[in-house]
């Protein structure tokens, strides 16, 4: 059924047009007449096409056409006129008519064809405009359309002195899902999330997907922050329940940043930026949190951005440096190995501690690249120093990102090949939490690396789950006891008993033990007594540059050479002190 509206002052042509349309047996037309134009005509009725009949007064019909166009209704308009004047036709088209037919040429077939073409064109236009303004995956508004709505909301709120809210959402750890399950699953997840957001809000609220896993929501007429907080919570609750995609049962959470007009910005860009900054802050508090924008956030975000920029520059300009902290044999304090530690020489701040920049490297996705650089740098240095000083183990800390996002095996093989370093001199330090994820896959990688002679150390043992039974499944040959345990071995009987048990059990499993964070001789002696294999800590040496490491190695090893020459046996191990600051 095609609904036709006839706009004509007198009902003069209604009957003849109705008859013409009735002759078309392929289609069913229903025609209604209206004597004058007003908005109310469209209130309760839908029309597919509007016929405007020109009543000897050209300008009146053109005015009516313009009025209809101004309503922004997606209905095509056909002008039927008594004039056979192409100039007038052009004016009608410019005003917004889709077609113009003179009465003299009018026939049932022509009218039918003109209507069909007009509707077809309207449909194509609507489709194109939908594509240009909507996200193709989820059908939500896109960034462009969202900005249009936002601009409109701002001007209405300014006029009415009202307020409204803007929510900026992104899924927590969405990248992990995409990386591990593939983009197909990721896309299906986004569609479901989009549906859940849409269902959680009013039909009139504008929801948009503005990129990857980023969604925005415009909430007109929100009265206060409490109301916005409730909506944010409602959306989080809607997304939280399990989403089943194929055989995968996925649980996703959302972080939300909230900005509101006019406090957080008067322009679309500033409001969006405020909501984005608030989102950033929400993420800092962990998953599934929402946060309101406040002015001091802007300053924090600026500092963080600056740090990000500097880190990217640090990569390019070579501001990273590897420091080395020696490990010694517990029995005689001869150097046995070093742990490589990343440092950042900031051109103005100076040396930056890893805890201040490594989390940001992880967040920026730069961790793998930096770590690849560390691996190759350490292998090159290790090659030079082991050629000169003999066997020393060089330990490198490996992040979880390298397992997840990089190709650890390839990074290691390439560095070994380029440097010609003997794999026996290399050690990788990993923390438990890395190994708990994807146990089988990661163990497989580590077994392969272990097979070519690389040592695997379980780092920071005592900080996390510290499950001793876990050790038997983990392909490690070295266990590093965390400083937090060592701190109390002399004062806390229970902790010293645990350390002793750790050492014993490790030895039974064929694993050697390194004690970290040893700060005085008493701790060192206690550990030696309990058969700990290696000791690392400030008592022996702080982390040092490669130049200082050379001097340290010179002194430490020549001491043992001389001792061997004298063939004198001393029971008291000697500490090598070197000033490197
Ligand atoms: Mg370590």
C-alpha cells in the first residue's frame, strides 16, 4: 500500500488523480486530500509521497514545498503544475521537489512511474545517510552523528539553562579478547554490548560507538550527578552478565567517564575530552568503575600525557639504559650473575624508576618493543663481558605482555643469534602471575627455551600466590625469594622457617635459590647457613651501569684469582665494595 497525500486548495483534481492511481493494478494506492498545509497532517499518519498541485499561483506551491522540506521529513514531493515552463520546474526542484509533471503530460503510467522513482530515490538517500551517520557493526550512531546531537543538546541547554550528561565508556581488557579469540568474536561481543547499552537507556538517549570498543551516551534532561551515577551503574550492571558467543562464555566489564554540561565544558570537544579524562581516571581504579570529571583531573591527565609523549620519544632517542645488579655465591661471595634492570635517563628529570614508567609502557603497548631492545642490549653486553670474564649469568625480567602480545621465543633467538652469546649465560625472570595465565602454552615456550640452555627463574616468590606445589609444574631452575621475606628472617621465626623450607624444597626439586634484597651481613650469613645458593642485595651491590659493572667484575674476580694463586683458604668471605655514584 502506498499512501499518497494530495495538497491542493480546492479538491478539483482529487477524483481524477485517484482514478489514475486506481488504474495501476500492480500497486495499491491510497490517496488523501488536504486543502492547506500544516504540520499536524503528519502527526498521526504516515505518507510515502506528497503531491502538490499548483493552483495558478506558482509562488504558493513553492512556499508549500519549502515548508515541507523544513520539517525534515523523509517524504518525497512531486509537483503537478499547469505550467509548461522548465525554469519553473528548476525552481521547484531547487525548493526540494523530487519531480515536476505538467498536467498536459499527466497519465496514470507517468504518475505511477514518477511516484515509484521518487520513493526509490528517497530510500537510497535514506540508506546513504544512515551509512554516513551510523556505525555499520552495531547500528548505533557514529562519531559524526553523535557530535551533531551533542551540538544540538548544548544549544538547547544554553537556551533553556538546563543541564545534561555525557558518558564515555570503554570495555575493560577488550583487546585481550580480540587478541586471544579473534576479531570475529570481538565484533559479535561489541554488537551484544551495544544492544545491552541501548536497552539500559531511554529510547530518546543517543548512544554512539565512536571507535573500537568506545561508546558514548548523551543523556538530555538529567537533573543531577546522582541520576547520572545511577545510569552509569545501570549500564555496568547490564553489561556484566555472561555473554555467550559460540562456545565462549565471556564476561566483560565497562569503565565509564562522566561529564556534564555546563560545568565540564561548553563546547562539544571540551565535553568529550572531559568525559574521556574521567574515563582514564576510572580505569586507574580498576575494572567496572565510573568516575566524574573534575578540574584537577585535567592537570593529572596532562602530566600523564606528557609522560606518554616523553616515553615515546625515549624510545626514539635512546634514553633507556640497562643497569645491572650483581648476584653472588652465598658460599664465597664470588659474582655468579647479574640481573638486568631497565632505567630511563630522562633529559630533564634524570634517572626515572621503573615503577614510574613501566605501567605506562604496558598501557601504551610499548612494553614488548622496549623489552626486545633490552634483550638484545643485554645479550650484546653479556657477550663482551663473558668473553672477558668467563661464565656469568645475565638475567632479564620478562613481562606478561611479551607472552601475550609478542613472540618471546623469536625475540630471544634473534638476540642470541645477533650477539653470538652462549644461551647458557642467559636467564629469564618471570613472575607467577604470568605463568598462571595460559599455563600450558607458556610452559611449552619456556621448555623450548630451557632446552637450548637458558635458565628460567621464578621471580618475586613470596609476593603472590607463592604456592610451593606449583613449583613442580613450572619449568624453572631458579627460584628468587622476594625481599619481603628476607626482611624478616632474623626477627620472625615463622618467616625464617618458611624461607628454610623453600630452600629445602627447591633443592629437592633440583631448583637453585636466589635471595633478593639482602641488606646486611647477618641476613647473608643466615642464608648461607641455610644453604641458599645465591644472594642479591644492597649489601653486596646496588644496580649499576655497564661501566661500573666492568670495574666490579674486575675487582671481584681478580680477588678470587689472587686467592687461588695464594692457595690460602679463608673461611670469611670478603665483600667487594665499589663506588659507582
Ligand atoms: Mg626480577
